[in-house]
C-alpha cells in the first residue's frame, strides 16, 4: 500500500519540495555511503597500522634480545622489556622465552600466566593473535630471536586494542559529523537551488494564470539592469525596441540596430547572438522561456487588439450599411441560393407589417400565400439558373388603395463567380403612377378645354344675337302667350351664355388682368358677400389670415371667382348647419401663398377626388350644378402658375384647434390653393421678418 501510494504522494508535492527532497535523499545516501566506506577503510587502516606498530615493536625488541640471551644477561633482558612496556601505555605485557619455552623475562607483576605459552604455537610467527582477556582485546605479537641461522628464543608482546578502537571510534564520529555537516550544507544549497528555480517557475505559472484570466499585461522575466538603448547609447526613439522594458530587442521585428542588418525576427537571431546587448542580457533556459512567454503575451495582446479594432470597424461598417439599408425608402431583401431570406430592410418590414425576425431564415412559402410563393419561386430559380436579372412592375390592393411597385431582382455572385443568392430592390411608384394619371388627365383637360373653348367661342355670337333679338321682341310683342315663350327663350339663352362664359373661362379664352392683388383682401370681400346668405342656412364662416402675405400679381376678379366657387361648393356640401374655415398662410421657402378652405360637409369619396376638376363632373343633383365651377377654378389657378388640390377628410394642420367635430357634421373637405409669390416682394418680406422662412 505504501509503495502504491508513494507515487501519488510524490505527485501531489510541490516542485520545490520535490527538488529539495530529491537532493536531500541523494545527499544522505551518498554521504552515508561515502562516510561508511571511508570509515571502514580508515578503521582497517588504523587496525593495520596498530598491528604493524605492534609487530615493529616486537621485532625491534627481538633484535635487541639476541645479545643478552647469548650472554644470559637477565638484567639487560629485563631492562629492555620494561623499557618497552613502560614507554607505551597500550603495551600490556612483554615476555621472552628461549627455544625450550622457558620464560627468561616478563612484565607480569602477579606471576606469569603459563597458559599464555600454549597460545599461538601453531600460528605464523608474523601474524598477531587477537586475545580476549579481562583487560579487553589484546593483539599478541611474537618475534623470533635469532643470530644468523641460529634461533635463540621468542619475544611476545601484548598490545591493547582498546586504544585502536578508541581511535577508530573517534574517526567514525568525525566521519559521521563531517558527513552530516556536508549533507546539511547540501540540503541548504538544495533549498536555495529549489527556491531559485521554483521562484522563476512560479512567476511563469502566475503569468500563465493571468493570461488565462485575460490579463495580458504580464512580465514573467526579470527586468534588466541595463537596456539595449542604454548599452548602445542609442537615441533612436523611432526604434520599436526603444523604451520597451518587457521585450528583448532580439525578439522584436523591424529594430533599427545596425547589427540586425535589417532582418526581421526570427532571422535576425543569428546576428543578435554576436551583439553585446545579447551577450549582456541573455540568460539561462528559464530566463529565455520567461522572455519568450512575455513576448508571446504581448504578441497575443497586440493581435487581440488588432482583431478587436477590426471587429469594431466591421461592426461600424455593418451598422452603417444596415442604417443605410434601413433608412432608404426602397424595399431591400437578400436571399441565399436556397431562397431563404438573409436580410430584409426596415422599409420592407414596415410596409408589409412584419418583423425582421419573422422573415430571416424563411422562404416565401412560409411568409406569403402559396400561389404568390410559387410564382416567386419560379422567378427566383430562373434567375439562379440563368443569372439574368428581372425587372417588373406589380400592383396590388391595400387598405389605403391600389399600390404599384417597381421590382428588380439581380443575382449575387461570390469571388468564384458563383451565384450565392438574389438581391431584391423594390420602389413604391404609386405616387409616380398617380402623377402619370394626373399628367394624362391634365393633357386631356387641356385638349378638352381647347375644344370646348373653340366651340363656345363659335356659339357665343349666335347666342348673343338670339338673346338680342329675343329682348327686342319682348319690347314689341304684347301677346301674353308669346311673351311667356319669349321670356323662356331669354332665360334659357342666358343660361347658355353662362355656360359658354364658363367654358371660355375654363379654356382661358377670356382676357385676364394683371394687377397687384391682396389675397387676404380678396378673400374678405368674398366672405362678406356670401356670409349673410350662408347664415340663413346656419353656416358659419371662420377665417385666419396671415398678415405677412405680400401683395402678388394676378387677376383679382378671377381669383375672387375662385374663392366664390370654393365657398359655394363648401356651402352646398354642408347644406344646413356647419362651419367653413378659410385660412391663408405664407410659405416663404417655397415662395407660395397657401389658401385653405375647409368645411364640415359630407366630404368627397376617394374615387371621386381625381375627377372633381373634370368639366361637367358633379355629384350634385340634376339642375343644382353644371360641373364647371371647379374646372373653371382649376383653370384660373393654373393661369396664375399655381395648383389646386382637395383632401377629404381634411388633415389636422389645415384646421384650427376649435374646429367643430361631431357626429352631426360630415367628414368634411379642404381645398388647398397654392399661388406663387412675386420673388422680389418675397425677398423684401423675408428681410423684414429677419430671415424667417416658412409660416405654413
């Protein structure tokens, strides 16, 4: 279990602890191993030294005993033996025996131990015997006393091993403590080494964690004591390395150092390795790794900043493009090759009252009717297959009336000239169609007026003659029946002359006067003329005149005819109980005088609005009107360079705030007459009003 859990235990340790523990274990094993080996070797050496010393003392004493033995000088024998015994503390005993094992001299004070003579008889004379005695272990050395080839006796010396064991013990203790000190010092160095290595690795780890958190302003490498521009004494502030304390100059591209030879990273590294800046600042592998990490972080940061800036630019361009697409009144859609909508402009969505998210990703079969979707599908697929654009006009009915659209469909190509979708643009041309109809109507009116004017001019003279002769006959004839017939002829002739006069006015055959006209004054005159008559039918006339309207050039009487026609039509539309609102305004920036005549009448149907200015068109009962009043007014206003139009019901801007509105009144109508101003007078008016442009 311990062996199995040990790798996991080591795996969970910090790298610094692993280094320290590993180095300590190696030092302990190596130190103890070397210490034990050295201690064993020294112990053996001390023992061998002790044995050699004992053997040397014994051999020297045996050499000096030859002469006393021959002379049987026991005193000298004793002196020599005692001298050796007393000189060395570890010499336990010394004795001398002759060839017959007779003890000639010894150092034993309590009597010679005879058992000692039997010990070592079979041993080699040079090999010491280790004896275990009451005084401890004793090495017993023996040496033969000889003179030439003649053997005289034997000297035996007992050398205590206690002293040698004490020396061996001291040596072992010394070796142990020395090893312990070396191991301790090694562990301290290992701690310092582990701290040095792991501190830099921790800086790398902390920097990596900051990068993971999104903080790229990290510096894993150490700051230099001297930077490249300080070493080179460079003042080239335009160099990308100048002032950059995070990146080393050899990692940067486009540096202006002359040693780089204009090369960019990484091709410049070979040249930089011979530069004094590199030689001074380069570090070990960890330093290189930290600096490379810093360069990587800054490079990534720069790349992210560039990507972010590009993303913002793309987002701004997309927003601008979408804004342009959305503010344009044209309808714009984009479909992919599968005819699924990828984009729909705001005008398109607003016009068809749908949201963009309801269109995106869908086909026509999910949006419009099946028949319309089938028609669109075949048109679109024809464009996708042939690449030919499509232009057409379509019409459809909406609650506000008939609408016309000019539709253009073009294929969209990618870079490989392959069709990837269809771009549709459509423009509402309903107003253009209306203008075309109005132009056709105006041309028709002009032709009709020219024809009617010619006919009226031709019959005007005969009618005058008929009327003249009828009036002469009325003076001469006394027969009552004839007089009644002549009066009928006279009345109907006058009616015909009135019609002819209106036709001439419509066709502009009559002569127009050119004079200064006060529009407000002409309106007030007509209002006073009809005010009393209208009040009999409980019709009230309200007016709001703009006093800033300058005098204009025109035919006052004919303009009064226009006002009168408009007021009479308003009164006829009201019948009984109603209000007519007359308003005049100056529109300086358009150089126009705008006169609005609104009523609370029954209004005009939308389909009749485009016909009311046609000659002889009327919605009045038979005998109540000829249908020429508005036609004549149209002609008079056109003679003055203006235009007249009608809106039913009238918009709010053409009515006062207190204009009556209730169920007893009709929707009402407003006739808008626009007359051009005289430019010189308008400029004077603008100056008097300090540049105020529009009062409409």
